[in-house]
């Protein structure tokens, strides 16, 4: 993660530190916090933190809905 990114995200509410789970990241789709690791987030080389902005569960739901609509 780039320097200063974590501080900005903590300040604007897009992340928070949990004493048990560590750094949590905000999913912009389901609007919930999830642990910031690849178990909950897909990798994206285009994002500053290296992870997608939607959690894996939201991405999967979106793909299913898109497939059913076709």
C-alpha cells in the first residue's frame, strides 16, 4: 500500500482498524467492512491498494445477476 493511503482511508471512513481482525476495507457495493486480504477481495493492479473496490461476494452476485439477465 502506498504511503499515506492508509491514513487517508482511515480518515475518510473507507477503512478502519479492528483490534481482532486488523485492517478492514469498505465495500462500495454492499457498504460493509471486510478484512483487507485476498480472501475477501480480488486483486487489481490498477487500484492503489492492489484490491478491487467491491468485495468478492458482491462481484459474484453481480456476475450471477448479469448472466441471468442475458
